[in-house]
């Protein structure tokens, strides 16, 4: 493979994505600061969302899109294999990245803004939104975790069952929670509170009005719903001052503008994908806390000390419940101390734009360095068809040379005797050994090609009408002298 070209492509993608993330973050960060400090809310583009670049729904949607695109071109089996490999790589990436972020989070929270900390959890979305990063920038991983071949179907079924169970549990939990809190909900009738809510929505440039209701079943203000049409901001049945209402409304509307409910959907997807890994669950609980911290940061930015104290008192007074797809003013008692400290004495923090660009670059360059394989064995067992009758055999590169048209049964058998016992590990569907690789053995088989080079081999499935190549790692050095002798014998 031409690794220079691949690394050049990866560097280009890394620079492009790093610049895009940094630019989008800086633009929204600057705008939110302007709104918090001056109340000036008009935007030239009229955008009502301050999400960084694109919705967090992008990653799970890309998994579905990958399957749909692959289906007509590669067939059902290859499309399923491609999505399985993509998902396994995601599991490895999210585990390593979230684990590292979890360790570094205490230091990061002291140095950069809460908004940057919250954005760090979302960077894998930007990496995988472009399938070209994963497909065209593919590199054979130096480390491959091999699943036991006999257990692969059982493990796949167990993982799929766990994935569906986690998603279903969260969906049912959301629907039950929504029904419970809205069952006895009533519209807010106080004109001063309602007018203030309308003013704050206009300031947030929302194009659709979110209904404001009270419910006896909540103890903390929250917003629930996936879309503006279905969203409700729910208040407990207790009295607040207008200044307190203003702080509450600004906190909830920051969540709406940032599409934090979409972010929580992404967290559910990650939990479902890595349901067996407690590290990911712990990390995503921290990520949810960062969403609240980042909204607190904007609500009290530049505020007087009295306002900060009043907001801190609100947090103390609210015992939150953020079940389902909702955002809650005070959802976690475990993070309350940190939130109070951030409100009362925030300290000096940088925006974190440069760090986001650096981490995005490292993610692109390091993605795929650890792979997972669900199939390994000998080349004869997992790669070559049972009956191989090549039309053409070619050997070239590094002083080697020779080719055979329609090799005799003796030459074919000699090739099989050497090739079949070679140990191989499946790496990726849709990838192949490039024709420029040196040295390379080429077999033209009925319906496809087989390539063998140092450390790698690939085949286009000769038993399928679809154009599907599969790349394997060869786990043993190739004896090129022996192969040259076989080819020359048949020439």
C-alpha cells in the first residue's frame, strides 16, 4: 500500500476537521459570550442553534447510512460485515478516548471553559461524520484484538441483544417519565412569567414557541422533548421571583440552542454500543455534568455577585431528576459542589479552541490504530475458495518476476500447498492490497483477484456477483523464493 498517500490524506483530513471544529466552536463561543454580556442577540445568519457544527445525531445516522450505501453495491453479507467492523472500531475508539478524557478531566476543567469540556466529549462525531476518513484513510492497524472465531456469532448476538436492550430501556424510560410529568401539567397563567418566557425565547431566536407548563411531579425546572414541536419546559408548582425565572429560562434555553437533547441521544447510543463497558458509562455521566456546567457558565458570565449567589441558591434549592431525554437545572447531586464553585468563584479559563483543534487532529491521525477482528485462521480456511483454479498467476517486485497463463494442476497444487497453511486475520471489508505494493503475488480467479504481499493479502469474493474486497493480515513471513520457484516452474 502507498502509505505516504494515505498519511498525506489523513493529515489533510485532520487539518480540515481541526480547523472546522475550532472555527465553529470559536464562532458560537463568541456569540454566546456576547449574548450573556450585552443581551444583543441578532445574528447575521438568523441561526437559532449554537450547536458546534452539526447535530450529535450525525454519528448513529452515519452508521445507518454506511449500511444503506453498501447494501446495493456489496450485498447484504458485506454490508453487515462493514457495519460490524465500523461498530467494533467505534467501541475501541470510544473506550480509549473516553477513558483518556476521564483521566484528564479534572485538569481540563481548571484550564479551559466548561463549553470546551462539553465539546471534547463530542469530537468522535466529527471524526466519523465523513466516511472518507474511515474508508479512504484506512491503515492496517498495528494492534489487532482477535475475537475467538467459534464465539464470534455468540458474542455478536449477545452484543446486539445488549444494544437493543439499552436503547429500548432508555426509550421506555423517557416515554414513561414524559407521561408522568405531563399528565397533570398546566399552562403557566401568570402574565409576568409568561411574558418573560416569551421575551427570553425571542432573544434566543427560536422560531417555534416552546410551551411553558407547571407540574406537581417535578421538583426542578426541566425541558423535555426531542424537537421544538414536542418540547415542553416544565416548572415545579412553587413560586419564583422574576429574576429567578430569568435565570431558569436562560439556562434551559441554552440547552435548547445547543441541542443538548440530541447530545444525550448520542450518549445513549454510546452506552448502547459499549453497554458491557462500565468505563464508558462513568465517562458519559461526567459528560452529562459538563453539559450543565457549560450552561451555568453562560448564565452567570459577567453577572454581579448578587446574581451569582441567587443562581447558586437556585441550584441548592432544586433536587433534580433528568430521566428520559430532558435537560434539568439541577440534575446531579454528585456534581453540585463543582457547579456551585463554578458559579460563585469561576476563576480564569481559556476558551479551549486550540486544545479542541489539537485533540481533533490527534483523533484523526490515531483512529484505527487498534483494530478488532472477528475471523482468523489459515488462508485456505478463511480466504481462498475450496476449489481454486486460477486463470493467471503473476509474481513481481524486488528482483522477483514471472507469470503463468492457465497454470497446470501441478503448479496450482504447489501454490495451494504453500498458501493454504499461512495464518491470516481478517482486517476490513472494502479494502484491498494496492497494485503498487512490492513484492506481490497475483492470482486471477473466477470472478475476482487475489493479492498477496508482505504482511497483507486481499481477495475479491469470487463466489459473489457483488464487487467486495476483503483485506487480511498475514501473520507469518512470506517465502518469496519458494513462490518464485513455483511460478518459474510453471512458466
